[in-house]
């Protein structure tokens, strides 16, 4: 069961009373939850507010308070003792300054991503094959991802790693487009950075953006819990205000935490997402639910695996273990 509460209505007010969280919208109580029922509370609109007592209650129970502007991260609750992680930050910075370490970790993140993309496509290929259907485009994309994994092992620069990732992505998303209903009008992945102002984005790309925002919350939390600095990454280029390490760690989990469940949901009930065209909040909430439920209800929960990967990375930069990418199984 999902343990993330989404605050996405303008005018919402989160308070705490008698040790419980209470959400009101226009003086009407929307929900009343005990702290033990929650892992996180996510504010997805700027027109909502929270009381000091609710902040204190969240801090006491270690509940993740996250604030987004649309799908973009803004802030989160950080406990005062977080400053004790300086030693890990210094080791992380040292690893970043080593080109050999940067390339090694960048290759790990992309290796995990390519493997898990392959698993998403292989699952459908296996299904179609068992049904007696021929799906040559899936087979071709799987072959291209396997070739990309082989080429990745021979790379020696960050630029080569990024190039292989980008090339493989074209094959992967072309194959995903064949799995979706034609009405979704999905042809290629369009990250927010490549979307042109005033140009309508297809429904699946909108859903992916929302889904990746849900994933980024979980990864962001794991990075903080592991004592890592979210701005010192290895694969993604550093930029002011960009949480490069969060994007690094997200790569392995994008295919299995977001792409796979949303592809299945679009195939099963595409009509439920039609309102994304008008940026409907109920449709966006459904996307959040699909992704968050996937992270909590998988066995073992992806939320726990994400945390384990962040801790493994922290051990790696401190020199007490070696980072290995997470590779999904059937």
C-alpha cells in the first residue's frame, strides 16, 4: 500500500492535532492520518500551506516532507543533524575529482539502466512470443541494447558513456512506442528540457514526467539518508541548482519503476489518462499512484532497493565497498 500522501489542491492546509496529520481544503477535512501510516508527504502545488506543528510532527517521526513546483523539486525537510555527513561529502568530492572514478560510476549507472530497459522489452517479447505473435521490432531493440552494453564496457570517457546511453535510448523508446495504444500518439521521449513552449506534448510523455518526479522524490530521500551530497554527480554534468547525483541514481530505476508500470497501465486502461491532455489533477494523481504503488508493492520494495543502492554508493566513495548497478530480474 502506498505510504505517500499527495497534497495537490490549491488552498490546502496541512496541520497537526493530537499527534495526527489533518489536511483541510476550504475548511473541509480531506484526510486524517497517523504518522505511522506515512513515509512521505508531497506538496505538488505552490498554493498550499503547512503549520509549524505539522513540520515538527513530521520531523519527530522521520516523515519525508517534499515540495515540488509542478514536477520540479523545490525543497524538503532536512533534520538539523544532517550536517554530520561532511566526511562523506569530502570523500564524494574526491571521487568526483578522479576521472577514473567518475567514468567507472557513470558506466555503472548506465549499465544498470540499459540492462533494465532490456528487461522491460524482453518481458513483452516473451509474452508476444508465447502468444504466437511476431514482434521483430522488439527483438531488434533488445539486440541493440545488448550491443550497447558490450560497447559500454570499452568506454574510457564520460562523453562516450553518454553517447552510448543516448544511442540506446532511441532504440528503446522506438520499441516502447509500438507497445502503446495508437491514440497515445507517442513517438519519442521528450524530456522537459527538449519540450518547446506552446507545443502540445503527448500523453505518455506527460505521464513519464510525472512518474519521474515521483521517482526523484524516492531517490532524493535515499541520497540524503545515505549522507551523500545530491549536487555532486558523476554521469550528469554539474550545474547550479541541479541535483546531479539524484539524476545519476535515478537512471537504473527509470525503466522498472516508471516505464514498465506506466506502459502496462496505458495498454490496460488508456482512457483513464485522456484528461492529462488538459493537465487534469485527477489524471496526474493516478500516474503518481501507479508509480508509488510499484515502488512500495514490488517484492522486495523498490523503495528499499533504492535506499540500498544509495548506501552502497556512500560506502563506495568512502572506500569500504564497490558500487554495483541494480539489475532487475524477471
